[in-house]
C-alpha cells in the first residue's frame, strides 16, 4: 500500500508539474476581416488563454460528436424526419458565444443543434428531442428543427423567417433599454429572401441592437452560392448597414469579429452584418448525401486544411498550451457523455397521448382546436 501511495503521489506531482509548465496564454495573428462601411475592423492580434482554449476545444468536440451520433441514430431509423447537421461549422457557434453574454438573445434557422447546446441545453435533452422522447428539450414535440431554451428562440423551419423575428427581439431589447442585443443567424440560401431586406431597412431605421450573421457554407441545399446569388459579397448586402467578412473556420476570428460587432451594437450605432465563411461536412439534411453537387475531394480538402477543431488543437499544441494526452482525455470524456445521452434518448419513453393538446395556448382557454380541446379524452387509432 505504501508503495502504491508513493507511486500515486509521484504521479500527482508529475501531473501538477506538467500543468504548471504549460503556457497560460499566447498571442496569435489571425486573418484580417474584409470590411464594408467601417473605418476599422476587428483586431488581428489576439490573446487566447489556456482555459479558453480548452473550453472551446471541449465545446466544439461535443458538438461534433453529438452530430456524428445523430447521423448514426438517423441511419438506424431511431431519429426520423428532418435533420440538419452542424459538423464543420462549430467555430461559428463557439466564436459567437465567446463574445456575447448568456443574457443576450439568439435566433437561428433549422441547423440548430449546436446553438441549442451553446445556449444552455444539455446533450441529453438535445438527443432526446431528436428521438422525440419525453425528456427532450421541447418535451419531444419539436424535433430537430424546433429546440428552445432561455434567450434562444429556435430552431425555425421556414427559410429566412427567423430574421424578422430576431429584429423583433432586438426591438424589445431597445425598448427595455437593458443593453442586451440579438444575434440573428441565417444561411447563404436564405440571403436572397425579400423579408431579410425588409428587416435590414427597419433595423437600420430604428437603430436596433442586432447582429445579422450570414453563415455562408457555400451551398444552399444543393446549389452553390455562385449559381444562386448575383453578388456573393453577403457582408455588403446590407447596403446601408456596415459589414464584416470573417473566416468562419477559425474560432478566434469569429470571436474577435463578434466582439467588435457586439461593441458596435451596444454603443447605439444600430445593426451590423457579419458573413462567416464556413463549410458543412454533411449534406444539406440527412436526406442529401452531399456529393452530387460537390466532390468528395473538396470536402476532404476542407477537412484537412481548415477544420476548426484541428486548427485550434494545432495552435494549442504548438504553443505548449496543452498536451496531446490532456486533449485525448477530453475526447474520451466527451464520447462518454454522448454515449450516455444516446442511451437515454433511446430508452426514455415517448410523450403520452394526453400531452398532445398541452402548450398550445399560454393560458389554455377552453376552446376547440381542430375538433378537440385540452380536456378531451384522446385515443390512438393506429
């Protein structure tokens, strides 16, 4: 026993010494943003602390693993219906969240699993929502596209519809004078929607604290941006709204640009537009194999040259901010969390039939909706 104790103590000392040897922070040179209607852009020299790096790594890895597990469950027909995966775009969500507060507001389209997680949802709740179970974040009634939590307004299934809603949230922030802002996300596929330009106009007119973010992953469903838009400079599309074009595969670029945009909004200058140049590894949704309109080589090249997780990992390792073993440890913990969540999501019961009419109205008035009311006894006829 004494020998074991000594060995354990020696390991503890080695471990403590190793951790003490790590660089606690490092400065990095990041890619300069393209700017529109701005005198200056975000900083290109940025500081990353070891703790921040580890936190970003864990979050991105969790999102990646969660989406890969969703892919697996979908192929096993445990997850059904619409399912749009976020793998490849993790730096966007993590970089944005690093520069806003949880008390700020966020609304996005239907590729929403990652944001549900960064906004405070748990992997367990997200996975159970995907499988339509009672323990899901929307009690199993929303599915992949309709997840919500505090200050997160979904998950919206109609292309571009979340943009005017986000401006409405920003109007509430301004009205209440609470110095909060709304991050309003949409894809390159939605960028040609008329309602987006109507929203730009109102937001600029009323100087709303909203950051419009176009996550440009190069393909709207199966159509490349070049074939869909007469101008692919999405950051200039606001016309009278200043814009930034950002490397959306680098978490530090996204973080600095969001910090710059948030300061712009909070100082009362009105809306700002950001275009994040990113890439999705999966198809548009699970029903799209994703290789009929782009080559496997193209996907592989992005994976090998600009994967957001690999880029952060390389930065940390080459600057002695973490060890390979430590990052592997995080990977193991993340995998376990995902496995446990998947186990829960496949064993948790589905919501009972009586739940069907709940949560339709906020005060549940006793009127009939399509021939039924909240107190009607329902029976399954399948």
